[in-house]
């Protein structure tokens, strides 16, 4: 990495930059690493800011708009701040048949937020998500990387208590 | 005893490591293919087995491979589509988590058949355990000499990478998947050129589903006739079937291709839950037409389900019961499709949200007779040939069949000005 470019970058850490540079070695054209770069930044910061988009664009030789067009296409790249934990509730067909509406209402009542919102203490963000692929154990949800299956509204409190 | 080549070795909660996999005969197919067969011989064998793609479209796998030009310079790619995101589908998760080496062996043999030197597993983000197991399996296979340079001393070379996605159903469409791997928005590409000629980075590329690739080692080991003999019908092999919804024992099972819906629901899924009656089912995920009680004895293979007016799709069935509103059911599906439309072509981008809004209006008791005509019209305007890819036509399959089989429910919503089932809380 040349000095000039490093100085130009707003705020990516050296760790993020080295991880992105490692990804760049795996692909035939720089642009192909953009999704990996977004994932790397989000892993460190939980979301991707405008400044992060600019930095990724500079590293990959893309325009910021081009990076943003990719970032906003994929539903699991967050372009707004999220809470310490993200709850993804499966809203697809098998879960809907098996009690999704009650589960959703239970979560909203418990957290006192609606979809797309974050609790006032910054602990949870609540989002709907397409089929999680465990339809034989519906309804299901994920909290961060953890999958919970066969959920009823009464289980919500205990599940969420694990996440501080 | 039913033969279950794909899942027979999988134990609940355990992922086979390389030792256990080899002890069960694993990587013998790879040895045979690389040491005793030419690449075209592998392709011919797969073609003869009549293996049809298990991702939903059911295209002949050997035929697909045979379109790859073999005498061109430069890289070729083999990609496993593990972006399992069709609502109601949970079959590949079983194979990915339970026996990752079976998939790797299938991928290495398939890469050999088309002479690819780089391969990718495109895995959906939600499958965290699968990602862990595949990473481990790739490392083990490298260490054992099944991946990398000079595999089994034959001079064949293959690298394998795991790519975990960041969402979007569109990534399962093979050309959109290629765009996503190239770091672009996952919008579909025009065909032709087909990926077999110009795929990833413009190079010849094969994209196959997880279940499809997992069959390859077994076909190489035991032959095309054996594979055919597993099936009850003309479409070869076993199939992983699944049932979800209000049945007693929802689950997935590897069964001979061509079992009936009745066997799946009554025997394997333990019948309907007490107090619930069967009204219909989507036989293979969200984008397949409903089948009803009249179709209980249709063999669940590609050909017979198509003849019954639907598609086998992914083979994982979602059941509609008599306490669940068919209009609400279809509204849920169209909400999904409208949300997942990539927005690239107009009929899909505009038409799907419109159908979703009409269905929601019906559920709220605000629907009219003219709305039903609009829905009928949309099933034609968003049907095959009018959109860039298969997303919108797929979205219209459950809607058109619901309008046909459950018409009285739609009309009841209009006449009573409410949902008679009261399914929604919002």
C-alpha cells in the first residue's frame, strides 16, 4: 500500500486494509472483491458508513456510487447503524403457516420496537428475513450467528436474555 | 431396504470428517474418475444416468456439462450453488452440514469432467454451521491431496473457495450468482451466451446444485444403470423430499424418485396434525403451482408433476391446511417475491408489488371483483417470456393455481369484505 493512498483513506483500520488486500489477491479484477470488502468492514463495525464506502471505493479503484450500488443491493450489508445484536425473523411461507405473525408481534411487544428499528439501549435491531432454510422446525429466527427453531412467543424472553 | 446413497452415512448432529468419509468408501469415485476415465467419459456417464438438476429446473446435468467447449485455452470454473433460499426448502442444508466431503468429491469429479481448475461453493450467509464444515472439509481435502496441485498424481489441478453471500434470493439464479461472485449486483444476465460458454469472468462455467453434485461420486462408483434403478420412474436416482406445514412430523427424507404426495404426507410426515385437513401443497418450494387432493397419487418426479400442472422444483413441499387462508398464503409468497425482485426488468419490478398490494387489500376486506381480474391478468403478463429471468413467472405459479383451485376463497374475501380465516395480526 503506498503512503499517499493510506493518508487519503478516512478511517479504515490497518487490519481492515490488510484483510481487503488479501482478498484482492484472490480475484482477477479488483472490483470482484467489493462484497468481501464490505463484509470485512461490517464485521469490524457492524455497519458500513458513507466514509467506509468511500474508502473501499478508493482501495478497489471504483466510484463510491458503484460500491454503494452493490452495498444497497444485498440485504445483509447494513448501511445504517444497527444494535449490538441483530434479530432476523424468518417471514417466509412455512414459518408464516406455523405461527410467524404471533412470533413477530411477541418480539415487537417485548422489545417495544418495530421492524427496522433498534432498541433505545442499542442492544437489539429487529429485521424480517426471507426463508432461513429450516422449514421443518418453523417458526425460526436468528440472533447474530445463532439459529433458533420451533419458537413460540413465550420463549422470546429467555432467548434474548443471552445477548447483552 | 431403501438405498439412500446421499444421506445413509449422515448421523444427526454429526458432520463426517475425512477419515469417517473415507472409511465409508469416500473419494473412491474420485480415484476411479481421475485414474480410469477420461473427462468426456465422465460426462457421458452422467448423461446416461439421466441425473436431472436438483436445484429446481430439472435440466439434464450431463447435457449441461457437454456444452462446455473442451478445446479452449484459459480457465474454466465449476460452481456449487448452495444459496438455498427458495422458501420452503431445507434439503441442501442437510447435505452441507452432515457430509461436506461428499459434496467436495462431487465437485472435484465434476471439475475434472469439464477440466475446470477453480471451483467455488456459493453458500448463503444463514448456513453458519455449513460454512464451518465446508471450510474444514476443504482444508482436510487439501491436506489429503484431493485438492490443489497434481491430485492423486494424475496432474489434475483444482482450487476450491468458499464464498458466503450477503443475502438476496436472486443469487440462486445462476447468471445472477455469477454477477454476485464478480462483486456486482445479483441481476440476471442475458442468455445466450450461456454460462457454459461465457460464465464467470467471461470464462466457461458450470453451476450445479448441492444435491446434484453430491450424486456424482455415487454415479461414478456404481454406474448409470444402478442410478436409474434407485428410481421408481423414468427420472433417475433418489430425491431428497421434504414436508413442512401443519403435519405431525415435518422433515426431509431421501426416497426413491417418484414416491407419491400421499406417501410423503401420510407415511413420512405422519399425516396432518389433529384438527387440520389437507387442502393443497406447493410440491417444490414457493415458485411451484399448487397440487390438491386430486393429485395425491401423482408420482413426485419431474415428468409426472409437470404433467399434473406443476413442477417438482426443489422437492420440498409446503402444505396448505384448512385453517390457513389461501389468499394470505399467496400474499406471503408474493410479498417475498416482490421484495426479492432485483428490479432489473419492468414487469417484475412493477407487477409483483402490485399483486402483493391487491392480495393484501383482499385480506383487509378491501378487495373487489375487478381485483380478481387484475390478478388473473398479472399471471399472464408476468408469465414465461415476458420477463428477463424466471423469478416473476415462478412467482405467478402459486398465484395462478390458487386462483384456479381456491377461487371460492378469493370471492368470499370480496363478498364478505374480510378474511374469513383471520390469519393476520397487522
